[in-house]
C-alpha cells in the first residue's frame, strides 16, 4: 500500500509511556499530585491578595507563574487522561492546539528578559525605580512579552502543520512536541526544520542578549558597592532570577536547537517532564524561599485562613 495522508484519519497516537507497563499507574498518581499543585498556583494568589506585593517585581513573577500554568494546562491534562483510561489518541486539531501550547515557552523567554530589565533598574537606578517602572510600562512590557511569545509559537506551529503527514501516526512522545511530530511528515522537511531553528534562535538569542546586557550593568554596579554586605544584598535580589534563567534556557536550548538525528525517546521524555512539570513547580519555590516578603505574605495568608476557620467554628 502507498503512503496516505494522516488528515484522512485526523489524529495521532502517543507512545510515550507505553513501555512503562504497570508503572503507568504510579506515574498517574505522581503527575496528578504535581498537576494539582501547579494549577492551584499559590504564588499568583498571594501576589493578587497581598497589597504589599503589588510592586512591579512581584507582578512580573505572577505573570511568569501564569505563563507556566498556561503552558502546563495545554499538556498535562491530556497526558493524565491517557494514563488513566489508556486512550492515547489525540485529534489532529487537538495536536495542533497542544503544539501551540508547548511552544509558549517563548513567552517565558521574553518575560525573563523583562524581569532582568526590572532588576537592572532596581539596582543601577534605585532612586528612579518608581518613576521608570510605572504601571503603564509594566502593562506594555507584559503585553509585548505575551504577544511576541505567542506570535513565535503560532509561527512554529504553522510551519509544522502546513506539512503533509504519512501513514504512520504514532508519536514517540507523551505530547505533540516539535521533533516527534516533524518526523512523521512526508517528503523533505529540511526547509521546515530550518524555519523552526531560525525562529527558536531568534527568540533565544534576542531575549538572552537582553538579559546579558542587563546583568552586565548590574555586575558593574554591584562591584562599585564598597561594603561586602551591600554587594551580597544586591546580588541576592538577582539570585532567584538567575537560577530560573539558567534552568529555562538550558532546557529550551537543548529541546529547540538539537539536531534531528540526536532525538532519543527516553532522554527527551525526561527533559520534557523537567520543563513541563518540575520547572514550573520549582520556580515559585525558588523565589519564595529566597524572598522574605513572599514568605511573610504566605505566613499571613495561612494564618488568616486558620483564624478564619477558627472564627467560623466558634460561631
């Protein structure tokens, strides 16, 4: 039989966790617990509830958490459904939507660049921080980050799904990621691969260059501080952001820029789980543990909740 276009069947089948056998039940329990934690993102709630945290830095953090939650919602529910009922099929339209969600990592790149600029102004021009990082600019920076990220994500998705797919519709992954879906396309995919590489490089290089420039000025400013305690305090305000930048750009660069021939199901699934589940879960923890204001807000929130329950119970 000759090759047929997958659009006649209008769907794909995931093979990502098929080799795990009975361990799929354990994976379901673990991923479900993590997903519940992610979707009830405490960081977004705390920033919106606690008026003390209504500052540009914390608002940027809440938008970062929102982008990660949005990214996770596009992938994890379908994966949990497959593990729970054993149905690993996904429609053509569903796969297209899921790939768009999965390419929204580009939003996080631009948001991290905005947060780097915020730290630059806070450290290099602290007396002008309030006048420069005003609410209107914050809204413009966040809007630009999301619009730019989703624009690049849409372009990457269109590059893939403008191709024709052959008779095989089995995706060697647990979601519609770019390399495994691209491997199902018929004919020469060299031009599409080049297009995705250029788009990925553009996002990574532009955003990372902006972060590098911000931290170059920050480093110069920190070195000019005379006291060791002052330098330590200034650096501590950037440590969490730097940690997230290193993890995010490490995973994003590996997944986006690796050659097609280096694709490995087991290794890529591990990396995918890291930036799909683990990283969004760790980022709020990293910022919270290193920030006394966030820890204080969390304490007040939980104390208020406990007192509320106590008052309710005493009535």
